[in-house]
């Protein structure tokens, strides 16, 4: 498909100046597949993707006069991401109860030739938004509009050599963005995935219908369900952002003026201030705003700590609180998550006051409260009530990251929940015989392996206990000698079943990480490979934040 900036400029000018609807239809025909493909990547639902696509073109109608023709492809991709993000929560609330009833909760899928794309696709549009306008546009021209390098050069008004260099730099920056979020992919593989998977055909007749409905909405006619409201929300958000920026500038000027006055008035006293360091310079003070900290919920199961004797004799509060000590970091805000009507029980109330001072516990059976978190950590929780299981299931499906280090129940019907949140099929629970150390092999390549990344085939020894099954996620470490693993009930693993000490998966939009390390402690080999920040890196990955 060959599209020039001049064509976009003519169409935009014709629509803005003369309200030429045929010019607008040309833009929909030209870019509809790109917008629909990005919408489908985010929504993973054809009807929602259609609503998002229509909303994007309604926004284009309202904003056409302010858009520079040379930035139009990148603007459409960014606007699609923003509209899809706004649509996500509403769409999930509308469908999740039906999904639970039907059992239609998707796994990420096991590692396959498409595993790069499975990890990359949910992050692609957000990563494109973080690129500069120039980098985003060259990616869009080359891969989304399917131009040759020569056509890209013509569209950008530059030489083929310069266009090729710009594309290489943009791909490199996109790769760095993915790597910071735990997805490692070679430049050639990234380019190949974008070339073959980034766009998909629109349903027949969709673009014509979208153009007609978007134009109708601009004249006051009713748009498709949800599309007009989505477009209005994005337009209002943009207006609010501009107002906030203007207010911030005014506030900054006022604060600057006040600061200058205070500094001048206190200059005479500054010589009497004691030095904060040996060289007389004050030590820098760094503080992370509360709004920027990763909100991490720590699930505390009173039903486990005070449940049946066979559980309480093996699992107590000390095991559940290990993540609290490991996640004490300025970049993380820890919030307790408790089971209904347990926060006032004396022992738990005492632990809450010590480990989470001034924090109000979240009700683990309330999915709306859980969705306020970015990550939920569940460790040594072996008697989880059914209503908490369902709430966690919903929250993870809606995008909350889940660190699963022992989250199960003894109630009937637990198997489907256990499988969904462990990234496996045919799942059971197992442990190394007599808790002996087992030989494990690194089978994946991921930044969370730290210094062990890129060392597939390397053997490590550790003692294990956790889920055993057929992986439907991305295993990073796998047990080699399964003959020394005993399953619940005294059985042995069947062919194809493995214990994975370290497994990444996804459930709906939520990332999942599964540990199977015995005694609920991370092996020193992994913590050392992450320079003592393994747990923190895990939380950063689950939250979709850069690994720092």
C-alpha cells in the first residue's frame, strides 16, 4: 500500500475546509486496517475492536484541524491505544461474569514459534506511544502501512539510506522498551513479527460502515454502542490534560518566584548551616511520589494460619510475610489483602499494625478493591476461600499481575482455578522426595533470570514444592529428574508433566509468575543473579514496569 503525506494533507484539508466526506472516507479506507488491528490487539474481541475503531475516527473528525499530515499514522496508533485502554475496563466489567460462567478464560499459550508475538503484542501499542513522533511514524509507514523503504523515503522526503537508518534506530528503541518490560527479542525477529503479524484484514464492509457511522455521529446521529462515549471521553481527557498543563505552568512560575524570594532571604543564614557530608555538599534526597509507586497487595490468609491442623502445622504467618521483607523498597507501596471479617482477629491485627502501619486492608473477596492494585502476591496461602479465589481470578483477568507462590484451596472444584492461575494444564501439586535438592535446567531466556539469562541448558540445584503439569505459559526453569518428584496422593508425574520452579504466564490481561521453590524462599543462585533484587524485579515485570 503506497500512501504519501501529500495525499493525507489533501484529504485533511478537504475535510476541514469543505467538510468533504469523500476525503474522510479515503482516510478511513487508507488507515482503517491499521486502527482495527491495533484495536484488536488490545481488546482481543472483534465487536469491541469495531467500537474502538469507530471511536478513533470520531475523534479524528473532531481533531482533524489540529493534526499535522506527516504525523497522522502515528497519531492514529496512539489514539487507538488510548481509546482501547479506556474501553478495556468497561468491556471487562460487562463480560467477565459471562466469561467465568462459560470458563472462557484465555491462557497466554505455551511456548511456540509465535511465543515472541504472544509476549510482545499486548505491549506493542503502548511501546509505540512511548516512541517519539518521528520514530513512531517510520515504524507505522514501514510495517503498518506496508511500504517499501523507497516508499518510506518518499513519504518522509528523504533518501533511502536516511530512511533505513531512521528505521533501524526506531526498531532498536522499540526493542529496548520491550526488554525493559521483560520481553527480549532480536531486531530481525521484531521486524519479521511486525511485518507479518501487526495488521490483519478487517471484516468485509466494516470500513464503509465505520465511515458512515462516524460521519453520522459528527452530525448528531447515534453511533454504535459505546463508540461515541469512548470518543467523547478521549476528547475530554485531552482537554483536561491541556488545562492541567496550563495550571502546572502557572503554579511552577509562582513556586519559582517564591523559591527565589526564600533563597535570597535565607542566604545570610546558609553559611551557618552544618555540612551534610565531608565535602560540604548536601547529600541528595530522592523520593518517589506515592502515585508512581507500584501498588502491591500482600495476601494474608487467616484461614491458612488458623485452619486445619495439617495446614497450620506446615504453613504459618512467617511464611506468608516473607515477601513483605523482600519488597521493602521506595518504589513499592505494600498494601495488605485479607479475607472477609478477619482483619480484627487479634493475631492478624497485630501483624498488620507491625508490617503495614497506617494501611487499610483490602478485602480479598472484592474484585473492585483488588483492581486498585497493580500486583497481588500470594504466598503460602493453602486454604483460600472460594469467594476470594473468584475475586482474584477476576482481578487478574482484568489486568492485575499475580505472583503465585502457593495459592490454592482444599474446597471442591479448586482444580480449574489452580490451573488458571498456575499457567498449566493437567495440574497437580508435587514436591521433591524428602525435600531433597533436585537438578533443574534453564530452558528459557528472560531478563528476570538476571546474570543467568542467555544460559539455556545450565543446571542448577534446589529443593522444590509446587504445581506440576503441562506448561501453557513460558517456562524459564524446569526440573530434569521428575522421578524424584512425588505428586499429591503419592502418584508420579505422567509423560509431559513437569515441575517448573519458575514459569511466566498470562490470564486475560494479567501477567502471572509461578514459583515452586520449597520453604517459600528464593534460591540464592537466582537472587544473586539479580544482585539481591529478584523479588523487586518480579514485581516490576508483573506491573509492566521497566526492570530497574
